[in-house]
């Protein structure tokens, strides 16, 4: 009954692991009953909230329980059946007008029947294998639902953090524009600048304030999406954790692994592929079940009757009847019903095989694309940092020269605009890298909950087991 979970490496850029783990039941992690809005919301806490409140996760667990019951039912076919019955019967006979006295008879009757199928040419074994395969499919489907929920939660979490970083960047740019206005006013007082310079600086400040207002609006929208994803009330306050802002450092190793390693990992562990393969195995076993219905079976039966059989007339004497037998059941002809049933089961197995191939092709195609996108996002991340460093150095140089009167207002404003563009590109590249890393790990089937809270490791595709 233990479910195998694919190993996951991604914990939103903060928590990564490099070895496969056995799945731990969701019930092992207690669901948080409430969330205090003034407490910083960490990524593991956000994941716990989402998993505990997501309806699809609850439905997946119900599906597992349903298929587990099916496995138990299939195993029960190997066990004997025992039925018993008790009855109290009173028989009164009257002869009206005949002058004959009426008679009555009362008796307690009981029966006990025992039946055990000894041999059936593999029908029960195929049924048990089919039920186990369906349970494996339900477990893989649970993993897929967990990954989907995790991906949505982590994506919403980092979109909110990206929006907050944009707000802070815009606020810093607004403060810089305000300093420029003050510096321009001081230059004008010393006769080093004109009134036009002051107006241009004031216009840049107003533009920066507008940008800060828009960024704040985007942050509130992203936070609302996060609240909805976590299943919290719409008016719930969420305070994001500051520790996750700079978590991208040191996570670049391992992305350059060979693509075939990621493809092999997805083939071995992706929940969608595993679920499709399990459903295919169950369909093939149902073909064997249909075939076994047309084969002989051997049953052992035993019956014990006290004071007659059920629905039989009463006897004035006390009796006990015991029957023991072995029966051979040989299906001879049923109008070709079993033949068509086997053909139908074979057709269903063919459908499942085509579906499994399609799922594998789509999954691997998505993985190839996300691997390329992640590689590109990683390269862009390094380039954006170099651009930001150069823009910051240029602004520091221009500010010194502007204070000495060696640079005009246009050069100052252009340098500030270049810094703003570099900062925006840096934030965009960080968001793209986070998203690409998330989609890469989800496409490889490695995203799960447990390692979100454990942490550590690098982004690397291990050898598939």
C-alpha cells in the first residue's frame, strides 16, 4: 500500500534535494488550522496551506481509498465464503367442516453453507493484478495532482515576490528621482543650472511616482492570486517572507546536465506516464479476466441443514443433513458472449496503449522545451546581472560629475533611465528563471511536497532508478 513518490529537487529555489524518496502520506504533516496575517508566510507554510485546502488533492486521496478497496475485494476472491441462516417455523393445519381436529407443527431450522473456489485458470490472479495496477494509477494520479498544486502554489508565491521586488525597485527609483530634483534645485541656486533642468527633474519624479503606483497595484493583484491559491479568505492578509528574495544564488549547477538524463528521469518517474502505464497494465489484465470466464473452475462446497432445508416443508422428526462436494464447472456455450467480451477487453487495452504512448510523447516534448527555456533563462540571468552592475557604476559616476557641474540634467536622467531598465530586466530574468526551473522540474516529474520543507541540494537530474 506504500506509494512511491518521485524525488523532487525544486522547492521554489530555496529547497532542493538530489535523491528519490518514498512518499509520505499527506496526513503525516498536520494541516495548519489558521494563518496569522502578520506572520511572514514562508514557502513551506504556503505549500501546506494549499495542499490541505485543495479540493483536487482531497479527491485524489478519495480515489486512492477507492482503488485500495478494489484491491481488497480482489484478494477476497481467494478466500472461502460462509453463510448461515436460522428460522422458526410454525405450521398449523385446519380442516373446516370435516370434523377432523386441526394439527400444528413447530420447528427451529438452521443452515450453514461453505464454498471455496479452488482453481479457475488465473482469473482471480488477473483480477488482483488489475486492481493493483489501478491502485498504482491512482497513486500516480495523486502525485500528479500534488505536483500541479505545488506548481500553482510556488508560481503564485514567487509572482507575488517578484511583484513586491518591482514595488521596492520603483520606490528606490522614485527616491533617486527625488534626490535628483533636490540636486537640480541646489545647482540652480548656485547658478550651475537652469529652471528647465529643475522642471525636467520634476517631470522624471512624477513619472517615477506613477510607475511606483502601478507596481503597487500589480503587487496587490499578485497577492490576491496567492491568497486564492492557498484557499484563504479573500480578506486575509498575507505577509511574504523576506528570506526568499535572494534565493537564486548557487542554484545554477546541474542545469547543464545532458538532456537525455532528464528524459530518462521523466520516463521513469513522471506521474502522468506512470499513471498511463498502470492503466495499460490493468487493461491487459482485464483481457485475461475475460478469457478466464470461459475456462473451467473447481469449487469445494459443504452444507449443513438442521430440521430440513430452507423453504422446505417441515418434518415432525428432528433431522440433520450434511453435504460435502467438489464441483467442476465447464462453460460450454454462451452465444459467443465471452468471445466478444474478450475482443472488447483487447480493444480497451489497445486504447490504453495508444493513450500511454501519447502521454509519454507529450510529456517528453514538454520537457525538451522547458529544458531549453531553463538554459536560456539561466544565461539571461547572468547577463542581466552584468548589465545591472554596469548601470549602477555608470549612475555613480554621473552623480559625482553632476554634483560638480560637469554633467547636465539630460545625461543624469538618461543614466537613471538606463538603470531603471537594467533593474526591470534583472527582475524579469529572475522571474523567468524561477518559472523555467519550476516548469523543468514539474515536466520531469520531480515536484512534490516533502522536500519543500527539507531543503538543500542543487538543481540536478540524477540517474533514474
